[in-house]
């Protein structure tokens, strides 16, 4: 791929930077999804619609109700947490009580995803709903062309990563979460209330997905199908990152973002999503424990 | 009346889809949300054979089944190492990628413009012309596919698939070649779905990638869940219920922009409802 007037190094730097931006988004998605997945071992499909809901909430508050952005984002936090906790309380927990096989929860989560995605279509139509502000003024940093939004994405990504690390390693709640990730039965034995831990995990995980939702909504508007590719990216980031290693999902996400964007140099842009998928397959076949993962427990289905 | 015949024909096609998916998901416990891939690939293979190569329908049907089976074997490879959630994600990605191929490989598939003018089936010189004849033909194929799944499910093959679903390690310990069974399950399910795709292409006479999206895979999953995973008639019942009931809602006269998504909401709600209150579906599995 050659562009006249632009050297290979400049091209590489530009695509690498773009990869960092996208990778930061994937990292945020992976962190939020990974927290929920490794703690509860439920493939929370509905995370995709919690993400989309967050975008729509900001849209409704800022564009339809004419409120300042921070209010919209705060509302998105509340709604996301509520949705996540509702999934746990009304759907997953009863299934846990009944000792339902994990596949039952997965299919139910899939159902939740389909229901909410289509409710969004009915409520907001399939057209993207953009936010009125834009941070699109291009700016140049050396050889790289970018926008404020893209820089902000990377910064928010870093901040979120630090927040997650801080939560997991500096708070009591986070330590409880790590205990549950490691061994739920043992955690229960030492007195951790699993029900409360799960509820909190869904709350925190759902809240963590809001920044990514906001950034994407700023960029492209909220649309009903925004949850699907986000969920897939989150899952791949988590699995590539490693079994049981929640922070590692960030690295998985970064890797995906970089690979996708650097891959464009060789392959057409429409095959981008294939790259991430192939990375996943490669990892799962060669190193199923992921980059940073622990033992692969043969996950029962 | 014509509409009823058409609906019945579509139901027949979906019975094939549901029973083939049941083999994979209900019996073998392999949750893939990529069944629409085999369906779509079969439809495209058949259409291209009919339109570009000018072969007669039986050959196009076989071509569709072979191509779908090959694609299914591709997906089977990750399934050997991956369990549960990983397989779901892999199939998820597989579905999105194949959809992308159908959409972007314009040279072959004409992308979003689709393939129009697909002829009705012709059998050794006799071309099917009326919708009743088509219905009978489709049902004949459906019956054959159903018979295949029926025999497989009743045989040792079906029992081993269920054993794989319950406890793969135990099955291995009993000396069963897990790889062979999994790949076979995928290949058979894929081939049958490909046949359904061929029938669909010929019935509707126009196909485009929109008919073979993730939503379609969800729908097939829903038919099996509702009807009853793991029991042969579950697939049949599910396909019938999930087509007949929403079609009767047509008479509610909702605007199209609402009716479509509302239908999907209903499917999703069915999935949740059944998982919460009757995971075994309408028919439920016969425990031996």
C-alpha cells in the first residue's frame, strides 16, 4: 500500500497510532467484560446492550433533554449499573439457584441482548443518533494526523486501566473479587457473600463500559447495533488477554487494535474484523491460556 | 391461499434448518451461532451453480451441500479445542466474517445487490412450475433430511453425541474418537443446512446477504430452544411454532419499522422465558 508523498515510516506511525486509539477502546471493553466474565463465569452477552444503552442515555440527556454532558454521563453510569444488576438479580441469580447449566444462562443472556437491541430500534430507529458536540478538529502531532477525541480515547483508556488495577488491588471489594475469580467455593468458605459479590461485579463492570460507550457515541452516534461488534471485541480481548487475568484484557485489546490497523497496510480495510478473529483462533489453538493467563480449567458447558 | 402454500414451504425449509441445528446444539451440545452461515453458503452455492454454470437442480443441490459441509468442517476445527463460551465467540466471529465475505466479494456474490432470477427446481427435464408442486418437492426433501437426522439421532451416533454433551472426558475414556464425532456432527448439520439454503434460493428466486445474518442464526437457535433441544420433534415443532405464530400477528397491521424489531423482541423474550421456566423446550428431551 503506497501513498505518494508519505513515507513508509510515517504510514506506520499513523496506523500504529490509530491502532492505539482503537486498542484503547477494545481495552476498555475488555476490562469491563473481563471483570464480569472471570468473576461470574457467565458469558454476559447483555453487556453489549448495556454498552449501547449507555450511549443512548447520554444522547437522550444531552440532545433530547438538553442537559449538560456530565449529567448525561452520570445518568449513563446509573442506568448501566442498574441494567447490569437487573440481569444478575432477575435472570442469572435464579438460574444459579436452580443449578442451571452455564449454557442456559448464556442463551438467556443472548435473549436479553436481542430484546434490548430491538427495543432500541423501535425507540430510536436504526439510524445513528449523534451527539451535538464534536471534537473533530484535526490536529497534527509530528507525522500523525489525529483529533482531540482520539487522544482523549487513549488517555481515558489508560485512566480506566489504572482504576481497575486500583479497584482490584487496593480495595476490599476488589480483593473479594479476586478471591472469587480464583476459586469461588473457597471464597464462600472464607465468608465472602457470593451473591453480593456478583451483584457488585455486575454493577462495577457495567459502569466501566460507559466511558467507551460515550467516546464511541461522540464519534459515530448511538446506534442499536453498536453493541454487537463491541461485545465481540470485548470477548476477544478477554480471551486473548488470558484466563482469569482481568487487567490482561487491556493488553489483549491493545494488541487487537494494533494488529487490525497495521494489518490494513497489507489487507483491505473491510477485512479488518477478520484479523481480530484470526488472532483469537490462533491464540485459542496455540496458547489457550492467553497472554497472561493461568491454568486453563476445562470449562464445563 | 397462495400465501398459505408459500408459508408452508418456508416452514418446511426451516424444519430442515432446525433439525440440523438440533443435531449440533441439542444432541452434541455444540453451541454455535453460525448456522446461518451454512444456510447462506448453501443458498449462494446453489444459486451460482444454477445461474452461472447452468446445471440442473439436483446437481446444484449437491453442490450446495458439499460446499456447506466444507465450510462446516472449517468451523469444526476450532470446536475441537474450544469449549462452551470460546466456541460461541468463535462461531460468532465466523458468522460475522462470512457475512462480510458475502457482502464484499462482489465479483462472485454481487454483494448487497444479491443474486436475482434463480430458477425453480428442475428434475431430470421436468421443471416445477406451480407453488403446490414446489411445496411437495420441498417437503420431500424435508422428509429425507428429517429421516437422516432421525436415523442418526436414534443410533449409536446420536447417543455418543449426547455423551459428548454431558461429559466429553468420560466419552473419551470409553474410547470414543471425540474429534471424528464432532467433525461429523458439524459436517452433517452443515450439509443439511446447505440443502435448506438451496431450497430457499429456488423458492424465493432472489437471495442477498441480508437473509443470512447473525439474526438468522439467533432465530434458528430460538426454534430449537423453543421446540426442545435434544429431541427430534423439537426441531420440527419449534420451526412450525416460530413461523405460524408471528405470521398470525401480521393481521395486527403494525408499521413495518416496528413489526420487524418487535418480532425479534418476541424471539428474545421467548429465549429468556424458556430458559427461565422451561429450558427443555416444548417437547422436552426424552430421558432414557
